[in-house]
C-alpha cells in the first residue's frame, strides 16, 4: 500500500510545555461539565496522529505531529476501508 506522510509543525513562544508529561487520562464517559480541566488536546493528538514530538528550541515550543496516509484514504477520505 502506497503511503504519504502529513507533517504539521506548530511553533510558539509561549511557556514551555511538555505534552509527554501531561496526563492523557481523559474520561470520555463523563459529561464535559464533570471532567477535570486539561488533557483533552493531548489525548486527541496522541489518538489521531502516528507520532507527536515536542522540543524547546531557542525559547520556542516546537510541536511536530505526523500522520501516515494511505493512497486509498487520500482518494476516498479518512474513513475509507
């Protein structure tokens, strides 16, 4: 199966944040008003992407996310089987 890779790089100059140390324990069974604040973005990144890498470079946060996409998915949308 032929594959291509989608790579997304996000840079900002905000406070350093290490997503690998953030809690990925998100209880999706609870109503949103009952869940603790934080962690959902990290959970979603790790659920949908094939790899997530964080680096702090020259006072910048650099988040690199990659997703391998098959030819069939490209032609028929992400939900293709």
